[in-house]
């Protein structure tokens, strides 16, 4: 069988700490990265880019961000939509105020701005816990969306209150605006996902990630063994908001091209991302990716199936789609409350021993 | 002196009346949270569903008319003139009770003993399903709900004091007060009410003295179905039955935070405080910073309170052990 660890020996500590300890996993991972990064860009067209790949990459970044906060540090947040709005609006301000700035720098800087806002809204977490905190984070959601509606400076006093992404480039290649090529935006967003996924993976394995998990498992006990809750919680809020801000900047500048706060950053966004990490798996990097793929692909698939093949009216298809998504969420929660990533782990465990389970 | 200014009192009274409406929705949350530890996000959609069902019965719509048309080409949308309001209310209540049974059997029973966040997510899934089913059954267009409540401004108050208060809001407040008192009596003086309180106190102890958890949950979800129906009727009569009705859940959340998730008096007092605070802020400070502050002010107020009392005003003291 191809999936086994017999003969896969480690001789150094470094090799033992590998993210993918089994050779098969390692090969599969790099192979899929190779396909995604170097083969698909040659074939990707406008529809696949806008409907499937960009939303997947962007939501995956947001899901990793929220997973750091909720899955690893145990602080439930419903403010994702608001933080994405902060990322989007700061990227807009940076793009219009400094036209010559490279898009990569713009996105990173918007991430930092969001991190600062995240720290501010994360302060109550030191005092409030559990559901009270979840509801408290809604305050940031509503307040931020209201702010971007009312504070005219943030949308450069435009009459419609909408923000539109001007044309900006990354190393000379146009990645925003109407004239960007599908492959360019594809690579741009995938690059962010790859870099930040890799960074997140290393963060949660390190000292800071361990202190987050200690806080999640029991904050009082963590405090007693010397984890500083102030540092752990606020750093989780900062890192998580940074990721969500990056996702928000890409969401507005690269994917949508134009946005209006009430619609684009509504509370539905917060729930979508929360769904992703719960369905994918709390406290799991693979889970964030699986969850993002699940929530992004499901509506597209249903729409193609019901409207495209069966020819149903769009409104009925939409209702049925809501019902199906809701039931699937409930179904997955009942069958595997720890997410699809846990299912995947069980499957791997079984495959390791197959065909001799005992 | 602002105390003699009729505007001031108008703002206070309309705030109080709005607060009663918030409290009504928050009550549904508290009931379920106390009895089963579930943070029921579907409460708002439950109200929407109840109101849609009521309007459907009242006007004599055929359920799933759209779907039937798409599948079999049936062109019928109504089966008759509809029925009178009392009968429609009763039937809607029956539907809500049946729905409560289904929810307990299908969703909650398999999720016993799961963490709070998982149950919370399950209720969000439930909200999606109910929203879809409601729209599919009765159509997604905005509907007018008329249950015979008085409308327009109250002439008596307008003539005597110069205050502009909607009759509808006054009757909503009266109904809400009656409902709350009934619920209090039910939970204090009946056998079932005592069982409810026992479950809220300690699940395992309640089980050990022979209280069936499943029945209790069914009763609790039915009661919050009833509360949802009342809230749906009140809000629906005020602003029409449509999707935005389900967003009243978001109005009730700060009320819960302020009053504590486990306290019925907390829900009521929290509702009143938020209602008044929100209206005052919007009236006196709102114009200075661009208006439409109602969306977030309640949350900020609740957040400030929580910084001093992390369990809400009337919540049980959080005791943590390692």
C-alpha cells in the first residue's frame, strides 16, 4: 500500500518535527502545490477565477485567521465581517493615497492596520468570556460597518458611498482593476494563501501557538503555569485580525473590485467564515482549507445543478440551496462535531493499518 | 427644564415600548438557554417563520405553491378566502409546537452533551433551514399582517400631552406584559414549571428524579415558539412580514448580554434599558455623528456594562475552578 510509514525512519529531531511526517503526505502536498501553482494558471479562465479560485483562496486566508483566534485560542469571534471591512477600506485608502505603492505592500499594510483595530476590539476578551464575548464581538461588526458608512473620509467623499479599486500592479503585473488577467490575480492570491498558511502553521507549532492553546484549554490553569493571558489573547487577536485584514483587502481589491459596506461586509460574512472553521475543524489548518472549499463550492455546485441542469427558477433554487446548506451543517455537526478534518484524520489512521486493522 | 419637555418624554416612552419588544425576543433566548444551555440563534427566524405561517393561514395560501408550480405546473396559490384570525393563530401555534418536536428529535437529541459552540452552530444551521423552508412554503415577498390591533397615533395622548405614541406599540407592550406574567406564573406555580426550573438548575439531578429531558426540551422550545409567534405578530404588524424580521434576533443579543443569559427579569430590564438608551442616544447625540446609531449603540452599551459585570446585570455569578 502506498500510504504507510514502515521504512519511513527519522534520524534527526528536525525531521521528527516535520509538518508532514509521512513521506506520502509530503509528496502529495508538494505535488498538489505544483499543480495549483504552476499548471492551473495556464488554463484558468475568467469564470473559474472569479467564481471558484479567488473566493476559495481569500476565504481560506480569512478562515485560517479566525481559526487562530477561535480554534487555537478559544475566543469565539463574530466580528470577521467588520475586520474584513477594515482591511478593505485601509487598502482602498492606501491605494488612492499612494498610487505608486506596490499592491503586495498595500495588502500587508492593510493587514497591520486591521491588526491594530483587532487589538482594540480584543481588549474586552480579557474580562469577558464565552458567549458573552461572542456577542461582544458583534459590537465591532456593527460599529465598523456603520463607521464606514458614515465617515466620508474613508470612501474619499464619493457620492455613492461605494469604494472602487483603481488599477494597481504587483512587480509590474496588473492585479487589480478591470484589466487584470485571471492568471495574475490567481497567482497573487494563491501566493498570499501559501505564504500565510505556511506562517500560520509555524506560528501555532511554536511557543506562541502553545500559549494560545493553553489559554483555550483552560485559561486559569494556563495563567498558573506562567502563560501571560494578556499577551496570549491580544496576540491571537492581532494575528487573527492581520490575516482577516489581508483577506479583506484581497476580497475588495482583487476579487470584487468594488464594495459597499452594508452588503459586502454584512454579518453573513462573519457567519460564513465561522461555518468554514467549524465544518472544517476547529484548531486545524487543513480544516480551514477544507471548510473554505466546502462553503465556497457548495453554492456554486447547487446553482449549476439546480438552475443549469434542472432548469428551476432561480428563487426556488436559492431557497433549496439555503435549506441544503443548513441541513448539511447540522448533519456534519451531528456526525462529526470536530469537523471534516477529524474525519480525514480517522480515515488516515485506518489507511495506515489497512488491510490488517489489528 | 428637560423634564417638562414633551419630546423628552416621548423619546423615553417610545424607548420603553421598543424595549418591551426587544425583551420579548430576548425572553425566547433566555428560556432555551436556561433549560438546555443552548444559545438559540434561530429565535429570530423562528419569529419570522411563525409570522409567515400566520399570514399564510390568514390569507389562505397554499403551502409550497411555488415549488408545486415549478415541479408539476400547478397554477394555484390560494385555496380559499382564508380563515379568521383566532383560528389562524391557534393553527400557527400548533405548527410551532410540531416544529419544536421536530427540532428536539432531529437536531438536539443527537447533539446531547456537545460543547456550547457546536450547539450554537447547529442552531445557525437550523436558522438557515427554517428561513429556506419558510420562504419556500409561503413565498419571499413582503406581506402585510393584520390581526386587528389598533393602529395610528394615540389621540388621547396626542391631545392631552402632545406626545406622539403609536397605539400599536402600546398594545404590543400590554400583550408582552401579559405574556411575561403568564410565563412567570407558569414557571412558579405549575408542576411543569417546577420541572423546567429543575432542569435549568441541574440537568443530571433533574434526570435522576425522573424528569424527562426530552419532554422538557420540547415544552421549552414550544414556549419559545409561542414567544416567537407573539414577537412575530407584533413586529410583523409594525413593519410587514419579510426577511428582515429575522434580524430582530440581533436586537435581542445586547439585551441578553446586559441582563445576563440566564435571567428572565434581566431580559426585561435589559430590554427596557436598551430601548430607552438607544432612543435617547439617537435623539440627542445621533445627529452630531451622522445618525443611524441604533445598529451598534446597544452593543456598545452592553459591552461597557460587561466590563464591570462580566456575567451581565442579573446573570449567575461565574465561578471558575481549575
